[in-house]
């Protein structure tokens, strides 16, 4: 499914990360309702997200390098639509 402006942002995020990183596990959670009325809330209910991702691409990388890979895959969304993104990135076999 190609990302479109009408698709839910959780699905667009999942599609982008799947395409870029081929994760073995991926969970994208919209937490915007927890931030209603706070800075960054634009009324769309699609501004604050949490990503839990496990991908072989993260093997041997630092936490910061893993987050950079995620941020690179979502760069245009982070610049325009996503106000906050919490990332938990693991490689298979990480403790």
C-alpha cells in the first residue's frame, strides 16, 4: 500500500519502516490522545507516536544509530506531521 495523505499516519509509519528496515517485529502506537491540548497537538489526533521495532539492520549499532535509521525513514513526516516520536529499537537477540 503506497502511503497517501488519507491513510492513517500509523499505517504510513508502519509502511515506511517496513520498507526501509524489514523488521521482524514492529508496533506503531498512536499516543496523540495522551497529549490533547498540549504543545504540538494540532487537532488531527495524529501527532504523537511510539514505535517498538526489532530489525536485523540494527545489529551492532548503538541506540543513537538505530534511532537515526528510524528517523531517516520518517524524515519528511517528522518535518511536517509528527510532533513527537518515541523509539524503542532492538536487533534480534538483544537482551
